[in-house]
C-alpha cells in the first residue's frame, strides 16, 4: 500500500483529511519538534482507533507535512508512490 493509500484509508475510516489531523495535532501541541511519535500514536489510537501503521503515516505528515523521501517514488514496489508530494486535502478534492 502506498503512503497516499494509507492516508486515503485513514480519511475513509475517520472522515477527517490528513490536513485536518495536522490542525488537530497543532491544537494539542503535538506538532512540536520535541513531541515523540508514541504520544501521537497513543492519541490517534485513543481518539480515532487507528492502528500503529496508519498512526505512523499521520505522525509523518504532522511532523513533515506533505513531502516524502524520493526513495519511495516510482519504485514499482508495493509501497511505491507516484510523487514525493502527498495530497493532504481530501481524496475528493484531489486533482486527477
């Protein structure tokens, strides 16, 4: 599953876009550089029943915004993404 597919699945499950999760995390102070991933994972599990893999995908966008490492782009593997830029504003709003 690509990184983008993880984010799309989270949106399907929770009804929230990745950008909305970034806003919620900011309101809780979880976007601070000192915030450990485990704190965010625990919050996402408690409030949204997200598993570790999906929560870690959100940790990445909370901490790094839309960019992913180019090593994950166009590899043709299961976890390959088409671009190094993730779409965070909802799958229905994504340009084709």
